[in-house]
C-alpha cells in the first residue's frame, strides 16, 4: 500500500497478493483498487523482498514505473 502512495484502509488487503515465482522468489499481483491505483501513478510492477528470522519477519516493497510515467506526490488515494 505504501509503495503505491496509500495507507491502510485506502486499498483492500485482498487486492494485493504475494505469490511465488517458479524460482521461489516472492512476486506481487495487484487487483481491484490496488491495480487501479498503480495505473493512476504509472506503476508497472511492485517488487517485494521478504526476510525472516525465527519470530520476526520484515518486508520491503517498491513500485516501479517509467520515468515521468504519471502520478503526483500530492494525490490522495481513492478506493
């Protein structure tokens, strides 16, 4: 959600799916409001890195797009 410039509640959790590639790396699939938001800001894909150690997990996601590919830092999210 943050990589799309939104916070929790702006996009449904069910609109973002983390799955595995054939090689086992994590991948992101967007649908519904998350997909619409990605299109609005010119994001072509979302990359995610996930790490874990015993009881702790962390993840980092970044949305990638074309240079000058749209969007505005002052835009608000509309679900």
